[in-house]
């Protein structure tokens, strides 16, 4: 049984665009702040000294953080879309099942 998928149904498998934009903004903010901080932690910057990162190092750690977060977020979106698709298929199968039962049932109005 091939599912009936139109554009509106396919779009309904993903979260609203507004939520995706908010999620991406949070990922970017965490990468900008967390990436350089993680770089400081990994390089074991001594306390009591002025903590300075070069622009290149901070950018590299931030982008690395963003790429990892983007892969995780993409996997999460795919998982959610597949779950919604399977739920849609189950609903279509149940609808077809109920239609088949109603068409085979004798008329009880007599």
C-alpha cells in the first residue's frame, strides 16, 4: 500500500519553521560561547592569568562545536520525521481497515 503524501503532509512531519530557527539560534549561541570555553578547558589555561584566545582558535573551536551540534540536530530532525511518517502510515492503514469493515458489514437498519 503506497501512502498518499501531498506537500502539506510532508511538511507536517517536521517541526514548524519558527522552532527550527530558534533551535539553530540556540546552537549558534552555544557554539559561540561554549566553543572557546571548551578550548580553554582543553588547553588547561592557568587560572589567575588573563585568559586570552586568539581569534583563530576561538573560531575553530566554535565551528567544531557547531558542526557537531548540527549533525546531532539533523539526526534528531530525521528521527522525528520518521516517527511522524510511521504514525501517518498507521493512521492511513487504520482508516482503510475501518472503511473495509464498514463496506463488508451488513446493513443493520432493517
